């Protein structure tokens, strides 16, 4: 069952290591389905199913011009995920900063203890 | 069925608008499950199911100390997604830049034509 809203469809399409590997391959340049299938030891229909999910999410496009119908990455479809993450980036950065401060405090205390000996 | 690799589990957990709304609420501060459930007109078990998916992905944590077991956001669990996106950011930025250049070329041509009249 494919999600109906675009952001959910994109997240769902990325929730599979084979589909992410397909995108990584397409980041190097467009290619045919049979060439895409090669490293995965997968049947043609299995690869086609993954491509359909990626296509539904707008993450890849397939040319109708050439007979071999090459697939290409549509990286811009990842931008909405980046925008969504933006809201949370500040939160985890603050958290990592606090952890960093805490570790520095611990080190400073450790240093003082060393000097007291 | 929950995915087994961490990155897939995180993407899968985010592939639902209700779960993303829960995260947005928790970004404002920790809260109880019953308070979380309120705006969603959902049953307790339905909310618990969503929370379980988010917890499995490490996106939220539930305190065992307090009796009301508050939920809190673990924003740092989103960082691996940000890191994964990093590989593709260059690609969509290049693409947007090219589109921008193309539009400028079109405008420049249009301007020339205007001046010729």
C-alpha cells in the first residue's frame, strides 16, 4: 500500500536498502533497468517493483524516448525531506552542543583532580 | 513489519503524517500519551502503536521514572537521515542552479528582443 501524501511517499520509498542503493547507482548517471538489476541478484519483476515505488515518489524518472527506457535520478524530490528536517536540525545540534559542554566540564574537573594529587 | 536496518526503520517511521505530527508536538516539549492523543481523535491503542514505531526507530524515548511515563523527542536520531541526504544535496542544488541559469538566459534573450523592437 503506497502512502497518499507526497512526503510520506518519499519517506516510504527510502525505507528500503535496495531502493537507496538504486538511487546511489543513479546518482552516477542514468542507466537501463537490466544494468541496475545486475549487482542486486534480483529478478526483473522484483527490480521493477522497487522502481515503481521510486517513480511513484518522484525520486526517479524513466525516459519514454529511447527504446531501452533509461532511469534517471530526480534528486530535487529529496528537497522536501531536507526542508522537513530543517525544523529539527536546530534541536539535535543544540543537544550535541550541550553534550560537548558537559564533556568539557567533566574533562576540566578531571584535570583539577589530577593537579590536586 | 518493521525494517531491520536502522536507516530504513527511521525512514519508515517518518512515512506517516500522524507520526510526523507527534514528533512536531514533542519538539515543543515532553508530554503524556493521553495529551499526545488529544488532537488526533484517535484511540489510545492507535496512538500507542504509532509511538511503538517511533520508539523502535529511536525517534522518541519514554521515561520509566515518572508514573505518567512522558514521551520525549530524540532529535539526534534524525541526524543519520541528514547525513544520507548530504550525498544528494549537491545534485539537487546543481540542478536548481542550472535551472536558474537557464531562466536568466531566457530573460536575457527576451530583453534583447525587446530592445530590437
